[in-house]
C-alpha cells in the first residue's frame, strides 16, 4: 500500500501536531487518523521510516490504523492492573496496549524464544512491560507474571 500509518505517543505531540510537523518540516504529507486516538496517516511511504521524527526514540512507530482502532476499543484498565497479550510477537499490539492503557502493566507472552527475545528488545525501557517466554495454552507458564489479580486479556 502507498499509505503508511503511525502511532504517535503523547510525548511526541498530538497526532495533529505531529502531522503538521511532518508536513512543514519534512515535506511529508500527513494527517491525523480520525478513527484512532494516536494515529497519523502518511500519504506516501517515505524512503526511510527510521528517519522520521520520534521513530528512533520509539515515541512513534508503524502500526496499521485498524490495529490501533481495535486496541483503542478496550475499556480502561486501572492503575497497576495487568493486561495480557498472548502470542505477542512481533510486539505491535503490545506497544499499542501500552499507549492506550497508560495506567496498566503489560504481560506479553510469546512461545518462541527468539521472538520473545526480540520482543524484550522492542519493549526495552518500558517499565510497565514484562515479556514471558511461554505457551499461551499453559497458564502455569505465565500466570505468575500477571500478579495476584490476574489480567485483562
């Protein structure tokens, strides 16, 4: 597809501010996605997505608008409560969950050791995320990471 959707953390500005910054500063035509809280749509794919403001610092990341919309439909989770992301790799939903649920802890479960390691690296520095290498069908492998109250899935 010729368009590219981004999720923009509030630390990078509102979607309107970020789209304006791209259009004015980088010459990249962009607009906020109306159906998401954090989404921006680029009218054309840039050659180097990594060079866009906020991408290297992980405050902005590529994510389809439909995925953003889906995560945005979840009810708010209370402070310290856990949200469970099963089969979590490569991490797009995990990052969106952290963005949309600012008070929650995230427990991301991935069966593949290689993918779990990559997910840990992707979520590095995010103090509210725990990555568990385990089988989603075996709660005994990951339930302890959810804590006493369990998790919202």
